[in-house]
DNA sequence: GTGAAAGCGCTAACAC
DNA sequence: GTGTTAGCGCTTTCAC
C-alpha cells in the first residue's frame, strides 16, 4: 500500500509520531483508552499507525507502569475434567476483563514455589492458584511483592491472601440428605489417604449431617481420588451386601470409576442395590452410562468471583483478605 | 535477618550492586547463565541479592532483548479431553524448556485474530495455535513480526509457518483395516458437517482404504463432533439392522457418545452387532463402560515436537517452514 | 573480568 | 490538548 516500509517488528511510537507529525506522547495517548487527546490528532495517529503496522509494545508499557496485565494460573491435575473446565473458564474470564493468563502446570520438580517465583519475575498483576496446598512461604512472598494472590479450593485463612471456595459444607450436607431421603441407612464415604482441603471439608460436612440423622458414616480409604482408584474400590465394595448402602464419593471422576466398575464388572444395580452420589458435576457425570447424581459447582461462577477478587485487590492492595464462598446445588440424576 | 529492608518489590539491580560493592553490569552478569563473571563477584552478588530479596525484572530484560520467553497458546474446545491433555502437555514442555506459556481460549468474539494480536503486543517468542483454522492473515502477521508460529492439526501448507499433524492418513487407514479384519463388510463413517482439517484427513484416508478393500464407506453427517452428537446419532443408527456394520468415528468424544447410547439406551451389543472405532485415545476411552478401540495420538509427542519446532525457528528464523508428522497407533480394546 | 555509558519503547509529570 | 523531559530496570557495547 505504501511503498517500502520498515521492518514492521521494529516500528516504534516515534516512527508513528514522525509520520503523523506529532509527538510520542500523542501516540501514547492515542493508544491509551480514556487519555485526553483531540479527535483530530487521534485520527492522524491511527492513520499513521496502521500505515506503518504499528503495535504498542506492551513489555515497554509494562516496565513503565511497573505492572503488566499478566495473571499467572498455577494448576495441577488437568486430567480431571473439572480442573480443565475451571482453567478454561478462568482463562476466558481473565481475557474478557483485560488480563492475560499464563498457565503453569505443576509437573515434577516444577512445584508451586518455583512456578510462582518465575511469575513474580514477570511482574504479574496477580496469581491464581488452583492446585492444592500452596506452601505458606509463597503467600508471604506475594504479599511482600504486592502481588494479589487468590487461592481457590483452599480453605484455611492464610494471611494476606484472598480465598475462594465452593460451599463444601453445604455440598456435603446435601449429599447426606439426598442419600437419606432415598432411604439409605448405611453410609459409606470414599476418602483419599491425603485429601485436599475441599475434599476433607465435604467429607466432614457429610459425616456431620449423617450423625445428625442418627447414622454413622463409615470411611473407606483410597490411595488417590481419580477414576482408577474409584474403579479399583469396586472390587471390595461389590462384595459387601449391606442393605440400603449409600455411598458418597466427593469427586466425580472417582465416583464414575466406582459406578462404572460396579455396573459393568460386578453386576451391581445402582441405585437399586447401592446409591451413589458424586461431586463437581463434570460433563461425564451426565453421560448415559453414568447418569450420576452429584453436587454441582459452577466453574463460571468460580471464574467470575476469582477475577472480581483480583480486581478489587488491585484497586485496594491493603484491604483485608476476603473469603468467598460459591454456592453449590444438588443435581438429581439416576444414581440415588 | 538484616534490619529494615526496602520494599522488596522495588529492589533493583542497582540496590544489589551497591550492597555488593560492584556495578550493575556485574549484577546483570550474575543473573545471566553463561556470562563471564568471576566466582568471587558472583558470590558477592548472590549474597547481596538474597539479602535484599532481589529478583530480576523479566519485563525490563524483555524490553532490552526485544524478546520475552513468553509463548502464546491459542486453543479452542477445551471441553474435549484430548484438547486439554494437549494443552497440559504443551504447557509443561514449554516451561521445562524455559518458555512461559500464555493460554488464550477462543471465546465468542475473542477469535484467533484478536488473541494473536494481543500476543504479538507482548513480544512473545512464539505462538502455538491448536484451535482449528486460523485465518491466513494472522500467519502473515506473525511472519512480518518475525514471530515463530506453529500450527497443530492444520494440514495445508501455509507459507511462513511450521506445521505439526498427527498421521491422519495412517490413522484412517488403520481404522479401516481394523474394521475389515474384524469381518466388517459394511462401513459407516460419522462426519461433522464442517469437519476440521485433521478430521477430514482421517475420513479421507478411511474411505480410500475402504475402497481399496472393495468397500464403499457410507457417510453419516453430524452437526458437531462431540459427545452429544454421537449420542443423538445412535437413534438412527440403532434402527439400521445391517449385518456386519463397522463404524468409524474420527473423534473419541463423539464415538463415546454413540457407543454409550447404543449400549445403554438401545440395547445394541458392541462389537457383536456393530463394531466401532474412535480416534485420539482420550482417558475415557479406557473406561470400563466403553473399552473403546481407537487410534492413539501421543500428546507428549505433540508437545515435544512443537517445542522443538519453535526452538529451531528461533535459532534460524529464515529457514524453510517445516511440516512434522506424529506417528499414531491402533489401540485394540473391545469395540471392534 | 569489570565498570561506564547508552539505550530498549514506553508513559508520566510538567510546562505551555 | 500537546510537546518536552525524565525515567521504568535491565543488558550491552566498549574501554580498561
């Protein structure tokens, strides 16, 4: 269109300024929403800019403002559909709100601490940790650096950080009540040896409600909390012939493993012989073979509140840490 | 430890230099692997740095080097487990190789073009697009900006960009042969109205191999290629009572929808009545209810080759575009 | 091996 | 509303 142009990768605001016959500040203003600039200059700048193929260098801007719009997401267990949905929703929400998500997945020696350290070097505007159990030191590190930190699914009130959790207390209660309402009088709960906070909270609430109902929930310990451990648990569980058995499995992936094996390999009729309720409402819970009754947590809601929290803290860094609870609800399908 | 320290967020290389009694360059060198610096100065600097809680500002460094180590990942359809596995593996690989992944998910009006534009403003070291069908203009834009671009799962040889694909030709062939070997003599393939490149390639190869075997594969058109459309297709497919029917469904999620509905809702015995083969080998394909025979693509392999491609191009920006093919293999389970 | 000086591309006062 | 000046924190010649 316009003869030979300079290598576009090196077009700077000064180049645009020259071509437009204005100053660099004018160019800067033209690319800063809400800056005071006349319509006329703005037009001139825009024209020159697009002619040269100019794009603002956000790294330079970031250096200046001492803050990029980068937000780090630290995640673990992306093979759990709930987690990947969560990350997907969060990434979308962040972008819509003007942030730029970075994704760091826990992997071997790349633990929360190392990953966070990298993020801090990038002058991120915030960090969201959805993996479980971030060490305390890293929270302090963020506080020192004045970097907003949001922990999702980690209950304890750590100082300096904002928290967001599903309403695990309600979820556990709902599960117990659903099983009870279905006439189940013998409760079993599948708990991993080393449960993450939210899982413990659900179990605790389940047990509590159970005992309020005059029942004592029996605990069944699993190595992990994934499909495989649920499936493997089926062998033992299928052998038991308790009447009116109601099982709470505080993670859908795990519940699906159990359910799948119970039905396909052990000929157990669910809910005729056994009732089962999961947690999360992952897409697979609705699959025909499963039709799993579960407790739903909305990933969009999680994302929305997380980003809100981030924005509030950026506005007001010294505000007291907040702790938000996301509502949950029972999704009644066919396993209770 | 050391009395009052300055706000750690503002510790600069100059502060460290002063405390260590060296110049800023020395500090810079101490934090640049491979820079020529004596052991003694290095130690002094490290000590001063950790005392002050110094961390290099990667934004400033990026401005200087005119290149961050940020790599943009543009993705769509994270609800497909294959995609989320792919992103997970890629993110991990990138980090291990010293890059910093950013995750942009296609979402409404946030299309490839807009997202890429943002990425370019961040002076990213590279971009990986796993969503399907990035417009041609954006490839040119990357080329102009000298930003390496890797397209995964997009076959056409666009100029300037590196390509990486699964071996769809082999995969389609494998599927046809597996069905044939199982005695199936009537082939059906489930194709979405608007297939993405890789899916078309698989179908093409399947059809070709079928006709070599003396069979003509019948096409069954779906609106989409997810679990729901597979499940919905079951109604019509269950009605047909062709003998020896073998179905190829070029995406596991879709195959699982069909399989699940066929077995659970229509009482079809697979593979007794119908044989079915999927594609991708997502974790759910191995679930008990499914036990789906499928064609596996390794996400780790994808990730490895993608990052290799990126690194090569960074080293040699003007090299000819490459096109890599990832091997696939048949995973025989119980549906064929 | 080390330091001084000169930028990387941008925004933020400050005058006008 | 606009231009001028002075940095943001780092790396990088270039002398020494």
